[in-house]
């Protein structure tokens, strides 16, 4: 991705969240960070995903400077890049770090390996670097289903290591899921998790509930639109204003949906409720709109990508929640999709 493309797509992402930087690992400072973190996490925000295509483009120092200039205070990394974590020290930028899928076997099989990973990638940087979460794997249940039995053990081992470091209340652990784990997403009131995943989802959701961690979901209205052209309006997918006749209506709840993302989020809440979990919030760890595509993807344009991202930011910062959960607005991390 060229520098100009990077700037074009990220220039619109302005966040209104305030965080705390730190300078020493004193117990008093840790308590202060904990209190402020808990308070700030109640406010919805928009962050960005930082992949290797971005981190390879700019030096860590230049990337952090760019984020600061653009007032981007929440990022998600697809790894735990040590140079970037060092560069983020003493800034207001809060970061979710990730365990790549290819490390699940080692971490899920050994508490010692998990403790070493936390020591190397979390304790070594926190609280100077404001690590707020660990994403364990990425879409494991759908992309590498053979690793599904390792997912919860890996999460639990990492959590135990955080407990040992007394960081388990400041740093949450979860795993990002593909939208496809939820079936029959519209109407949302009829949604449910793929039943073949029940043996993993039930204990995972119980863990998330017990630890106050979010259900991480990668949600892309673009793909819902492409799979349902003629049924789902483009304007509905792009958060554009709709006449009442174009709003999607759930016939079971009579709730009106003015955009696809809200319907996808509510489908996740209904799916959790079907498994008797009602106190886990949805965190959208990826969303975006492709800026270019082949001849079969005429709606994958820069204008639509800019419109989606801009309207998504406004929607989150409006704090209007979803039709099913109007009191709860999900935070979202934007991913630039080529």
C-alpha cells in the first residue's frame, strides 16, 4: 500500500477518547491506571487494525507519530511486534496485541509457554505501553478448525499468567471470530451459533462472562450486501439515511434496522442469549469496506469505502447502540480492505 493510500484511508479516523500514559511500575500507578482504564472502557470508540502491510510501510516511530497526529488512540496489532510496542510507550495509544494462529499449539499445550509469552509481550511493556487486551488467534474456528480444541486452553493459560502478574483486571483476553459462526443472521431474533461449534462456544462464553471479557467479532456488511443483492439495500450497508420503507424490520420483535452492522451485532447478542449468556458485550475487532475489486465487485470502490468508514465512525460516536441493545454501543476497529 502506498503512503498516499495509507494517509487517505486513515485521515478520517478521529477518535474522542482520553487515556492515561505512565512512567513507572509502581503499585500506586497501577491502581490509577486500573481505575481510569475501567472508566474509559465504558465509552465506545473507533480504533484501527495495524497489519504488517502498514507496520512494514513506516518505521515504528513514524507510525506512532502518525497515529498521534491523527488522534488515533486505539489500535489492534495482529502480533506483538516488540519494536512497535516499545515505540508506543508513554503515549495515550491503547493497544490490543495478538497471538498468531501458528502459536496456539505451543501456548495451549503448556502453561510455562503461556507464562513466558505474557512475560515477554505484556509484562515487559506494561504499563508504559497501554496494553488493554490480548486477541488469541484470529477466526480460528472457521479458518483453522483443527486448532479449535486448543483455543480455550490457550486462552485459559494466558489468563492464568495474567493473574499471576496481577494484570487480569486491566487486560482482557478473547478471540476474534468470523461473522459466519452466526447462522440465520436476519432477522436477528432468529440467529444462533453454528451448532457444530457449541462444544467450544459454551465454555468460551462462560469464560468471557466470568472474566468480563468481550466477544470479539469480525463483521463486514459488504459481504452481507454482496450475498444478498436485491434484498439488502446498498444504503443500508453504508449507514446512509433511509426512508422507513427501506429499513429492515425484524418480524418477531418489530425492531427497525437502519444499517446492516447493527443487525449483525444484535444477531450475536441473540446467539449468546440462546446459550444463556447475556452479560458479554460485542467488540467489533474488524470492519471495513473494500476499496477496489474485480469486474464482479462493482461496489468495491474508494468512494464506498470512504463513505462506510466515515459513517461508521459517526454511528459509533453517536452512542445510539443497536435496536436490541440501545443502551450499549459496540466499539469498532476499522480495517482497510483492498
